[in-house]
C-alpha cells in the first residue's frame, strides 16, 4: 500500500512504533485541533492502516520528507 509524501509526513507526527500504536494515537487525537482537510486525511489513513497487516506496516518508511533521501 502506497502513501503520498503528505500522508507519510502526517503520520510521522504520531507514534509510529507499531501499526496499532499509530492507529491508537491517531484515533485519540482531537479533531478540533485540525482543519477539515487534515481531519479527512486522518480518517482516511486510519481506515487504510486498519486494513494493512503488521508486516506491510513494518515495510513502510515513515519519516518526514526532509529526513528521506
């Protein structure tokens, strides 16, 4: 499953130690702290992450784009 640079950057602000930790952290983030576009991205990402396997998640490189060559 591929993620855009924006989605990867967004996920990197959360606990990425595991797929479950990331989903939990994203679900407990108050939507009132986000604009509509970010809230929609968060909702979409949670849905996609829930459909992934842990092995697929472990193969991802989740880091802000300025840290990736």
